[in-house]
């Protein structure tokens, strides 16, 4: 008689099934999760400051926790006010100018594209390769046009849900005030035999997400400033928009810099080929500094994911979640990896 050993223990099976059901629940209610996700991001951004102002930090200011949270929110509101006062108005002016001149720019791009086609014909590429190049160029253009349209729809949909801006600060406040009690209460809801594993998982996920959110905030700001200032000094139109796009695109690991480079090259090419070449050199230099110096120092290898894994996860979650999947794919996969490694252990 042959006895087969079950590859998974009873506890592992229970945890795996529970996790799968929980992930299914999150996917089904994903449309309502935005204020909670935003609150979690704000928590990780504000928590270091609140800890240093309160007595949670060994050498902190020793203020009452509630007062520390209020000061942290006040500083955030001040930052938002400064952005609205000094960045949004010129951004709106540039955006209106871009929208108003869009037909002219599209006409110029058409001329550039026809010139590129004549150049391509001049080098006598085989018909199959020529057709392939044209198909790739059209696919890239259509993809980014669709992504832009979807992103704008998501933005307007967000603005139409003003209730989120009421819920988010409330959830953020309770996370900042009772983060330990919330985590402890969540663990105590589980059966006793699963609590140690759950607590260990929460600690690991908290460490990964905290470092990733804070690091990405610093990195996106640095990249946005470098690209915005660089294009401004080169005399490229819409430098503020390009800087903001570069900062936001940095949230998408590995392929974000490519996404940010394409609109900068297009805008520069409207003026001259020389300017487009200068912008390409600028963005390559910024990406080299980011990858070689800033990212290792700021982010390190917090996610512990292979670059190919990150790229595939962006494609998959982009399909499942739309534009938001591009931004959250990397931390989601890092979290799933932690859960998998814990579930794999007996």
C-alpha cells in the first residue's frame, strides 16, 4: 500500500483558501477602494512626520499624538495650498495653450510623420520590414492615445466623487492614531493558530509598502524637478506639464521613464530636430542618474522583484485594473510574493 503525503498542511490549505477568497472580495469591490488606498498612501507619507513630532520616535518632539497628527495635516494642507497657488495656475495656462493649439500641433506632427515616411522610403527597406515599422508606430500612438483618454476619464470620474475627499482624511486620521491597535485587532480576529503568521506577514508588508511609498514620493519629486527644469532651460514648450508627467510616470517602474520621454520628444520635435535630440539626451541623463544613483539610495531593493516580473505585472494589472494597475502593480506583486512565501512554509 502506497501512502502519499499531502504537499500542504491543513493550516496552509485554510490560509490559502482564505487568502484567495479575500483577494476575490477585493477585486469585486475594487471600485470602492480608492479612498482607502489613498488614505493608506497618506498614512505612509504623514506617519514619519507624526512619529517624529510625537513620543513614538525615540528622539521625537514628545507632543501629544493628536496634536502631532493635526500639525502633520496642517503641513500637508500648506503644501497643497502652495501647489494650488504657484503650480496649478501656470499648469492650467500651459494646458489651455496646448489644447488650443492642438490642431496646429497635430498638423505639424503629420508633416513630421510624412517626412519620416519619405526618409524610410529613401533607405529602401524591404516591404515586410517597412510595413512592420509602420504598424509598430501606429500601435504605439494608438496605445498612448487610449491610455491618455482613459487617464483623463479616471481623473474626471475621481473629481465627480467629492465624498472621497471627506472619507480619505477621516480614514487617514484613524490610521495615524490607532495603527498598532488596528493591526492588533485584525490579528486577534483570527484563530489562535494563525495569529503569529498573520502578524509576521503584516510587519513584512508594512515595511515594504512604507519604504516604497516614501521612496517613490521622493524619487518622483526629484525626477519631475530635473525633467521640468531641464526642458525649461532648453526652451521646450510646456516644460511644467512635461515635468509633472515625468514625475507621475516615475510611479510606473521600469517603463515609466519611456512613457515620459515620448511626449517630451514629440513636443520638442515640433520646434526642431536638434531640440528633440537635446531632450533625448536630457532624459537619458536623468534616467541614468535615477537608475544609477537615486533609486538605489532611496528605494534600494525594497520590493525584491526581478525587473521582468515588474514589467509583466504592470501589463497584467493594467489589463485588470486599467490605469491604476500601472501604478500599483509593483507593490501588489511584492505583497503577493510575501504572502506566497509565508503560505509555502509549513
